[in-house]
C-alpha cells in the first residue's frame, strides 16, 4: 500500500524529534475487508521523552474498513527502552446506519 507523509518537527520544548504523519494514497483491497485509507491518516509516529525512560517512540496505525470508509480500527505500538519493555494496544469501533458508534 502506498502512502504519502508529512513531517512536523517543531517542538515547544526545543526537542529535535517531531511527529510524522503518513496518509494513504490508495485503498487496500488485498484482504476480503477493504481498507479505504486513500487520502486518510494511516500512521502517526512521534517520539516522547521521559526523564526516566528516555526516548520512547509511539506509532498509531489507523484502518477504515467499513463500507463507508469510516474509522474502524486503531493500533498503538509503544517502543521499548532499556528500562521499559514496550506495549501494544488496539481498539475497534463499529458504526450503525446513522453513522453513530
């Protein structure tokens, strides 16, 4: 799947790390349930800084698998450091005919 990206590097605290946003450039229908990601946010990656843990990278990945292309899934991957094992989280939502979850 193709994606375009945008980088935002200005941080209020002067840190050099920023956030990278990647947008889908084509829908992905290689699976039975299409991911209608074209033109929508696909991934957001940022670096968080903690005095104890150091730099912790966080990546959120979004999917748009309902027939109308609305948000359906989000997964969050938190990177590991020398003192943190990392973690993964996922969330899913469904929509009814009135576009309410």
